[in-house]
């Protein structure tokens, strides 16, 4: 996920990326990729709600900033995402954590 530049942080980006994957596979393949969003301190809770409602995203990935390749857009101050995590809990959106520290 952080290997994408720029990272997928919005529902529209996830929708476009999913389409590019499906298009590359062709119609003969029934594979359906599951899209996730890259959590940042600027992630909009309304965007997460939209992603869940439309079925575009299935989870959100949390990368501590600087912990892995291309994770510079990740979370630096966890206090800044508490409100996002609360919304995710309320709507049942899974959180995938890259469990590494730098």
C-alpha cells in the first residue's frame, strides 16, 4: 500500500485504482480486489463513511510515519487521528495496522 505514490487516501482514488486493476485483468478474470485507504492525519471521516456506503473500501491501513518504504505520509501524532478511529469504530470499518516502529 505505501508503495503507491501518491498513496490511495480518498474514495475516488481507490475507485480509479480498482478500475485500473480490473481493466488490466480483463473480463475473463473474476478477481475482485479489496480496496483500502491509507490513513493520514488529514483523512476525512466523511470520506470513510462514503467508502463504506458505496462498498469501494473494505478497510483502512495505518502506517506510522517513516516506519516503512514510502510511509512519510503516515501518522506522526496519534492524537490527531482519535476522531477518525472513533468514526471507524462506529461504522464498523476495519483498521489494519502496520505494526512497526522507527
